[in-house]
């Protein structure tokens, strides 16, 4: 990992990561040496089967980039099994690709539930993957933990209400309140003056609906004028109408929640047609290095919310690694730049282990689901607490704003995100000030 991301922190990365994983077993009966996962199931009749679903192909494939590394790391960690209630369980992780498609996500969830007989489901990244998997689990009474979807899109998008919450499905991520706080802090305190007119391009999908219904009214209350040409369909190829509306209104701030290919098409057309806002804050895309690199120089200056970076001062409860150590190890072993989804997906397993170990019988679905609902711990992404969430079934997490910039000389990668607004999170360090796009 390049020096700008680690600062003056000491380098203990790979040694500390492996030592921490081994040490966790010696102190808590959890982890031992590395090895394959299938062998463990043959050695014991007491097997915990964990399903893991993520998009590794299709439009949201960028969110699946860390999967191979994470699966290897988690399978090695669980080689020694889990000791719960005086009984030792071997662990199988069975991972599946949703192909970024809701129908396929539902199908692989059904296969994991009925074919593989999983005890716990973990699922991550975008409503197109997470929501159908969670729905299948709720219907089958399988405990499920998910992340990387704004919680309103996960909760209300699946039909829950505070009066009628879910029983078996739980979630952690940011929501409209965190996004609103981060955006308004950056747009008003970031140092770039604007006319406070925000051109928004919110799609006709679960994310877009949650943001339009929740974020839009809050931004208006905060003094911003919303320029909204209306919901667009995923896969749109011509954004001339939206661009014309933004230019006519002189929207100096731009915000969108699109699929990555859709934003690439829009952003190129915007530049060609002369729309150049002073600030562009994007979500769902622009969150991962590969998504921004695909834009070439047009990616410089884009800002996005970050729910995890190696600068976060938290450690993993599984490996005892600081965030920067996890990122260093990932980059060294894969040759790829760290991504914030790595932190979220690591935290999925941290919460899963915490909940499993809180049960007397981890194969009791009701008891395990209840343990998820009572979970309270600090993970590599920060503190998570289901006992004080905005609604039952949900825990929120920190969100800061970062701006994509050309990496410093000597870096192994062309771009890096610089934290330019930390909102109210004092322990998370700033890396610089917001710069206007042009």
C-alpha cells in the first residue's frame, strides 16, 4: 500500500494479521491454522454452513472484487472451527455470485437454503443482490445479515414498517440521515462556494426511490434547491434531457445514485454537452477505484461517501488488524487497490461470529436471529449496535466524504480517495480540503 494511506503508522501488516488470527483461537477458542474448508466438514457432524452472496459479475461486479481474497482469508480463519456452548463446530462458507441480477440472486439464495442447507446467510452490495436474498431468507426463516445498501432501500423497499419489522433478516449500513449529514457538511463547509442548486439524477429503482423520498426533502429543508428531471430507467443511453435541465437551472452541485455503466455514459455526455458542476457527489458508483479509473481523467475531482477507508482507527475482531494493515495485506496479495467494500464484507463475518458465539445452540434459527438483533460490537468499519438502531433490524455506521484525486508520485495506483470532510467523526483524520471540479 502506498505511503500516503498509511502515514506514520508502524508496519505490522502481514505478520500482525496472521498472528492475530492464530492468537484469537488460543485466547477465545476461535481460530487456528490455514487450510481448505471442505476437509473440516468431513471431520465433524457438527457443521455450521454459512452462505455468502455477492455480485462478482454483471454491472455491479466491482463490489465483488475483494471476494476471492476475503473467502480465502475467512476459510483459513475458520479452519479450526468455532467453539460455542461447550461444543465445537466446523464451518463451511459457500459463496455464490448474484450476477448483479435480482432473479439470479433469488435463485442462488434458494439453492443455498434448500440445497446446501445453510444455517446463516451473509449478503452484500446493492438492492439488486441484497433484497431478493434477504426476502428468500425471511420467507424460509433463515437468519440473514446484509450490508452495502442504504438501509431505507433495504427495509422499506422490502415492505417492513416500524410496526411490522423483520424477524430473521438484519442489516448494517448508512441511511438517508448519514448521507444528508455528509453531503450538507461537504457542500456547505467544504470550502467550495456554490449557488446551492443541486441537479439530481435518481433512478427508478429501490435506491432511487429511497433517496428521492428521504434525501430530497431533507436537502430542501437544509436550504438547497433540488433540480430533478424525474426518475430515469436503469440502462438509459441518452441523458440529453437531464443535462439540459441542469444547465438551464445552473445546478452547481450534482448528485446521483446510478449503476456504474449508467454514470459513465451520463458523465461523458455531460462533459460533451457543456455541463460542468463545481461539485459532483455520487453514490453506488464512484465508490471503488476501478469504477473511477474507467472514467479516465473525467474521474478526477468526483466526491463520494466512504463508510470505510484504511484511515478509520478501528480493528477487526477476527484478525486484530487495523484497517491500514488489512488494506496493505490485500494490495500485497492481490496487486489491486483496496476498496471500501472490503471493510464492510469483513465486518459481515465479524458480526456473524459474534452472534453465533452468543447463542447456546447456533443451529437454532430463532436464537441466532435474536442474537443478531442484540449484537453490539466495534468492527473494522466502526461501532455497530442493533439495540439502538433507527429501526429494529438495522444498525448504522460512520460516513465521511472523500474526493478522488491523482495519486501522489510513487504510488502503485493512479488514483486515491482523499478524505475531505469527516462530518462529526473526530477520530477519523482529514486528508485535505475539497477542490472544485474545474
